[in-house]
C-alpha cells in the first residue's frame, strides 16, 4: 500500500519526501519518506553526525521510543535526511539544533568525513536503504537541550575505548548506520 492510500492512519512521515539517489549519491527524484522506508525500500540520501567534545569523547544519543524505526537504539549522535535543495552540512546544522539544542556558535565547523551505502531491515516495521554521509563536529561548548520527541537519552563515551572494544557497547543496541560508520573508521586508521 502506498502512503497515499493509507487514509487517516498515515504515519507523520507520509507527508515528507526524501531524495532518492543512485549508488554514487546522484540525485534521482523526490520520493515519499514512508514509501522509502517500507517494503523493499527506495535508496535515498541520509546523514549521520558524530558529535565530540574537546576531550575526544563521543556523544551517543538514544533514539526516542516514538521513532518508527530503531526506536530506543543508540546512535552517534544525530541522523536524518536532507530535504530538496539542502546540503548535508546544512541539514546537519539544522538537526543539531532541533534534536540537541546545539547552535553553530558552539563549534567551528561541520566536517564531511565519509560516505557509504547500506540496507538494513528493522523487525517487521521497515527498512533503511541509504547512501549515508558521515559528518563530525567538535563542541567547544557542550551545553545541550535535548528534544524529548527525538532523543531518549544521552551518553558521553570515550571514543578510543569504543573504537577498540565495540563489542562492550552492544548492550546499548547501536543503530546499524553508526556501527558501519565505526567499522569504516577502524579500517581508515
């Protein structure tokens, strides 16, 4: 069933679009966000941003229990989709403020560090098939004001410790895109 046929029970994502892309992250067309995350999915553009402090700790954010996919899983730190005409850096800046209350005066720059494609199914609820950009930011001011509709919890972890022992953090149920980004970071060293 398409999102247009779902009637009054439509999920809030049914009113939003994402950018369908090819394997090289070349824009193809706009597609309905719910359609992109159901059935076999539609490959689309996404990003995840890893937020660090000055001591090299990484901020993990637990996804809200209200999220349709990967609810209560831990992410490193925010993840979403840019909208039409929006760069991934601009989308990251927007989501940092919307999810964590972090404003650009708290950091110097948002740096794009990687990009990868992945596809993962979540229980019987949907799928993520994304070309995911990885961005990083280091906070000079770690003041946070998390949005409870987006964030279930926050946890600062020693990045090197997580890097060396990811298996010790599995009880947190990490989001698949974060685990992939971490493995790729291992390989890059």
